[in-house]
């Protein structure tokens, strides 16, 4: 299977920023 | 003049120039982020973007703005590279492959500028200018405003507000980075850096071979490449290329540019907290570590010939990979300065440094870019380290530690610990996976300790947003492109999340007055303690990798 495609890297981008977003949400919950 | 004498002269001039700029530039930076007055162009941009410039955001909103802005930036830069052959001034370049485009987009948005491509043979003028150079301004501004928001955490009380990301970023770009880049660019162009939109020209050499001479608006990009601690060169050979770095003067000027803002930021910090001596203490930490790095690399590069290496002895230094126009001293000064900042530009090749010289470059990067570090990133990094230091000192005397009137409680230390654990986890996990998997091993061309150094250096460079490389690793393989993209994104933004969370926790506190038991954070003792904490933390974290890599290679 060829992973070197636009869709693969667009999904990777969303995954990376999604995880970072979840870290922010987690820290906000930790603060409360 | 001997090469060594020229090296000392360059170093002296550099120190004098940086010292002369410390107060005026630092004061100006503090003014930029504390004044209430907007420039006309800023008001126009706020209206255009629909920004309420009076809005003051809590830390989580600030960091979400950074993430949203960076997400859009990555996708836009990726798209620009993928449609390159439809753009004007593409100079015949085809679309960049998806893995390289993604790695490059992550790289420039995170201020890393790790390059798995040769600029002059991969990217046309439009992508270099409207894609990469734009991000060299924006990513530098993002780093700087995180530091400013963190400083506000110290000077504000009983609030959860740290400022407005969009206002701060606009001011950083318009009032600081663009004016300095214009001046820096003009100096470089006047000194011989090329600046044109000529199509590439092909000539026949005396031996009958054909040689293509690239062009481009190089001088203007060169200024922000260095001053924004970006490091991504127009050409594959970066600042070893005569079109980017034409003379010994420009090589020193480029070193000056890459150190200018990071060394002036502690002055802005001192000005904003209304105690300039606090800034002097932190800049002293930075200067001492920087000088140790310069001295260490210079020593090992100059004395490699002693003890048996005949070629290096005859050449008065380890000259493989060194640009002969600049010599070993300028190479060492550049290598130390580019690795203690998060710049990553090079005027000689780090893979050719002696094992111990290269080991110091790797150690510089592993420090977490705090001496003086990347633009903004160095400031918030050293502030977290200062907090760790007062915590350690507080444990020794049995008091709740304070820094600038803010108590360092368990919640602040949790943020500081998360900040410092992030990078080693990211770097060592990625390096371990690369060494332990077939995909990673397939691109390691040098066996033994040097191969290990190349892999660890690559991920340390990417995670710390440095961008310089040991050349012997096949990092253009899809494994390194993809894993590297993640490493750059998490290495950049996860520490920023924890730094801003820490700033938010500090801002919510009511300051406490200093008492007889408060540790002075502007004394030489504190400077020494911060340096010790830095060296112990980094030494303990990376010693196994350093021992198996550069130290083993050097001793062998």
C-alpha cells in the first residue's frame, strides 16, 4: 500500500494537532 | 593574519556588537509589548482579520490560537508545494512529493527549518518567498510572543489573562522582525549576497561540462533566516554557499543576526518585570554557556591534529567539511552559535566536526535551546529552568520557593516537569524506534557510534526546532520524513502548551513580598546554580546517548 499520498499526510496533520488539542483540554481539566 | 587571530578578532567584534545592542534592542522589545498605542497598519490589519485588539485571553485561549494558526499554516504551506508546477516563477520545478512537502511544512511552521530537499533544485521562487520566508517571519513571531505571554505571567496578579496572541504576533512581525530584516537584508546584499528574479542560467565550463547557475531573492530571505533563528537556506549548502554568505564579514554578520534577538530578550524581560538585574542574571547564564560551547568546539576543531592525525595537523585543524573561505575558527563559532540558538544554519558541515566537537554541538541542542536559545523559545525555556533552580534551592533550605514574588508550588512544578520531560521523551522515543526498526535502520549509512550520533542528532535537532543536520543520515526516507514531522510538531507545541499553562498559574497568584529567606535570583550564586541545574538535567537525560555516540567515537 502506498502511504505517500496527500490524504495520508492531511490525516497525519489533523491527528497531530488533534493530540495537541487534547493535551490542552487535559491540562484545563487538570487545573479545575 | 593567522586563522586563529582572525577567529579571536571575529569573536571580539561579535561580543562587542551584541553587547552594544543589548540595552536598546531589549528596551524596544519591551516597549513593543507593553504600549497601548497601535500603528495605523496594525489597526488596518485587525479590521481586515476581524480581531478585537482589546481582547485579553486566558492561557488556554492563547495556546489554542497558536495551534489553530499553525494548523492552517501547515496545510497552506503543504498545498503550496503540492501545486508548485502551476505557480509562476517556479523555474521549472515540479510538485514536491507528499512526504517531503509535509515534512517541510511542519519544519518551517515550527521554526525548525529541517530540510530534506535541496532548495535550488526543488523549490521555485514563489514557494521560497510566499511559503517558506513568510513562515520564517511567522514562526519566529510565535516563539517570541509565547515568551512575552510567559513574562506577563510573572508581572500580572490575580488574573487568568495573558494577552492577545494575534495582537502580539502582529506587533512582533511589523515592529521588530520586518524592520530588522530590511536592515539585515540590505547589509547582506550590499556585501554580495544575490537578490534577483533571474531565470536559472546554464553555462559551459572550460572542461566542456554544463553548469546551471541558480538565482533568486536570496539576500532578503537570508536576513530572516538567521535573525528569526530559522536556518533554512535558499541553497542546499546553506551559509557555506557564496551566494548566501559571500565573505568572512557576512559570516560574522550572520552569526550576529542569529544571536541578536535571543540575547536581547532577557533585557526585555528585565524591563517588563521592572528589575533589569533579573535580565542580567539570565543573560549571564546564556553568555557563559554560549562561550563554553564556542571554546569547546573551537578547541577540538583546532587541536584535532595533535596526537597523530597527520592531515589535520598539517592543515592546522580539522578542515574536512570546512568552507575554506571562512576557516576552522569561523566554522566553530558558527557551529556553536547555531546550535545554542535554535537556528540550524551552517557555514560548515557538522557531520565533519571532530567527534568531541560534534558531541558539543549535539549537547548544545540537547540543552533545550536556552543559551540563548531560539527567538522567544530560549527565554521561556530559561525561565522554566530558573523556576526549577529556585525549587531545588528551596528544597535545600526548607522554604516554599519564590521567583519574582510568585510562589513555586506543586502545580507550577508539575508544569515545569512536563515541559522538561516532553523533549527527551520525543527525541529518545523517535531515535529508539529508528534504531530498532528496519525502516529506520535502512537510512543509517554510517555504522557504529557515528551512526547513532547521526540519528540522535537528527531527532534532537528536529524536536528542539534547530534544523541543522549530520549529513550522513538518509533523512529523505519516508520513515524520517513522517516521524520527523511528528517530532517537530510535538517538540515545538507541547512545551509551549506547558509553558503557557505555567504562565497562567503564575498570573493567577497574588505576589508575595520578598523576605529575609527569599533566595536572590540576581546574584552570581543564582547564575551558577542555574548553569549547574542545566548541565545536570541535560547530562543525566542524554548521557547514555552521548556516551554511546560521540564520546565512544572520540575515545576510539
